[in-house]
C-alpha cells in the first residue's frame, strides 16, 4: 500500500493504477524527500510531476508544503487514479494539485509556469531519446535554482543533461531504481 510519508497529508492512502505504472517505492521516496528537505525546495514552490502514475511524488511534495503541483499523466485509467489521489491529499493538505491528462511533451510545449522542482519518472520502456526530448522541453520552464529528478532503471544510461542545457548534480541507486539529479547549467 502506498501512502503519503510526511507533511500535512501524512498517512493518506494513495491508489495505484492497476497496470502500466511502477510506483516509486516508499524507501526511495523517503530517501529522496529527506534529501529534498535539506534543500528548502519544498516549501511554497512550484512542482511538476511528469509521468505521474499514482501521483505519489508530486502529492508528497504538496503534502510537504509545495504551493502548486502539476501532475501530468497520459494514460486515461492512471489519470483517473491521480485525480482521486489528488483530491484526497488536497482535503488533508488544504492545497490542490492540478491533474493534466496529456502526454508529457504536449504538456511541456504548452506549459506557462516556471518550476522549482521537476520529477520525471517515465515507464522503464520509454527510450532514452524520448527522455532527452522531455528534458530539452522542460529546461526553459525551470527556475534558475530548480532541481530536476529523473527516476529510471539502474541499468539505464544517465540522462543527457548537457543536450538539454542542464548539469548533473548527483546520482543515487536503490536496488533496480536510480535517481539522477540535475539543475539548470549556470554560466
């Protein structure tokens, strides 16, 4: 069972789509958000959760104080689950997330916000070149001090940060899951 780990909505249960998604494990989310807490990037910030699945990453950020969260999920069944989860967390957190039933690239091409924190957690079968294009489209939407976190299989190649105008910050591996952290390149 997936739950919100901390914050205003701590303990709220999240449904998981029955097929086609791979929710981030509680262990990985706990480690990720522990590290994010030290950056100060969760309080009153703008977050985008691309390939949202259950919405666990973006909704965890909302629970911990994010001011605005966009959850992007193309699969219709998963988008319905995200809407249900977002409503539960909004009730507990007192802030709402916006669910976008759209492909990631279509959403990014039309997005009007600037993001402080971006999660990119595509299905493992999404090819590296598609992830590179997602990062290229995301880069102009990032605040100067933003952090981008890409979650992939640990056997995957590192994201092509440079092609998107981004820089690598760190990499962490948790069994078969890897998290790559990036940021806008500073001149």
